[in-house]
């Protein structure tokens, strides 16, 4: 079995006009529908048990990028994710850990 990965999506999307705001909202909802969680403003992550899921998601994520939108998608190993630092103000806080097995299948809205 392949190693687990974290998929990190960071984006800057134009929101000056009503259609741009609508497109940006659609992109954010697409991420949420795929099971991503917001970890910061315009930064979302998703834990995958292996990299196969990345290949299946990438076409939809790419196709849905609004015009003039900038999106960066980064794949991190579980080990790389665990070695990151997280701060709230000057205080270091624990990073998001690997979800429980059951947590992978729980609907984010419940």
C-alpha cells in the first residue's frame, strides 16, 4: 500500500465583480465537496490514504479554476506534514493530525 499524503490547495481568486465572487465561491464549495478542510483563508487541505486519489481529483480541480485565478496544489507526505510548525500568535500549537479511520468517511456537514 502506498504512503498517505496530504493535499494542500492554496488559491488567490479575483473577487471584484459579482461573477468573480460567484466563481470563487463555487471553487471553495468544490474543495469542500471533495472533503477538503479550511486551515487558513484560501488554504485548504485533505488527507488521503494514498496518492491515487490525487490523480482522480486533479482534473476537476484544474478545470474549475476561475479565469485569472491562481491556484497552487502541493502534495505532502504524512511525514512532511507532521514536521510543519503552526502558530497562533507567538504560541506554537499542535498541527492537524491524521484523521481517524472513521473520520475519513464522516460528512463535514454533520
